[in-house]
C-alpha cells in the first residue's frame, strides 16, 4: 500500500473525519454497554461456537492460529509496532505517528482495564496460556487497531476499497484464532474487535480534526 499523496494530505485519513469520530465514539459506547451487560458465564452462542472449533481441530489450523497468537504478543507485537512507527518516522509523518502510537497504547490499556473490571473466566483447556480474564480479547482489539490503522495510514480515502477487504481478513483471522485456541469466547473477540475499531477511528479522526483546525489558524 503506497500513499498517493504527499505532505499534509497524507494525514487526511478520512474524507469525513467528523462522521468517523462519531462512529468511533458509538463503537466505544457499545463496548462499554456490552462490558456492563455481558454475563460471566458464556452465552449459548459462545458454547456452540467453541464446540464448532473443537470439531474442526487439525494440526494445520492450529499452526495458523499459533501464528496469529505470536503476532499479537511479545516480539511479534513489538516488531510490528516498531516497523510501522519507524516507517512513519523516516517519512516524517509525525501526526500519523502520534495517532498510531496513541491508538495502539489505548487499545492495550483499555483492554487490560476492561479485563480487570469484568473478570470473565476464560474457556477451559486453552491451547495457550494467556494472562488476564476473558473479556474483551486483547488480541482481537490489537488486530482491529493495527489492520484498520494500516489502511488509514498508507492509502488515500478514495483508493482503499480493496484494502478494507484485506484488513477485514486480518481482523477475522486474529479473532478466529483466539476462539480456535480456546482462550476466548466468541463474544470476547466480538467485544475486542469493536473496542479496537472504536479506538482507531476515534484517535485518527481526532488527530485529523486537530491538525486541520491548527492549520486553519496559521
């Protein structure tokens, strides 16, 4: 994905940043309401999905799920952030760099905060051993923030339709992997995706609006 514009136009992440900000806030509000309402016990759809994942277990699918697991934690997580941040720094896209780092930081912080507040138990017999409670999925939140941010950072609003498909594929893969590995319920990853999407839309829209307002006063 190569930017088609240079200079300040690269930081026009949205054609309508005001609408993106409203949507982001709406998604975050939805996550807050879900966190209040979600039961500690899994929903019927959670159990049904968990059983479906067990029924398709295979060595190949487990390896794919473990790749997603590695990308969302430890060195995989750190190297991804360093690569994107480094590229933005080299290109001197400071507004984009700040928006990206703030979005990633808030994703980790709010995910950890909600885990502590909700305290939902994880599914039994997970294939890996994550830290913290189950709702929301931090991996799913990270996947949503990162995939959406990559589209916003490196494509222009009028030329990103196909890239949204790839972003959706990455987000879905990360969310699926958490349920396949039996470390999250389906409703956990749904909440995580909403959280990540809400954070990145709010952060990038706010950054664009603040930059535009600052430039108008010059």
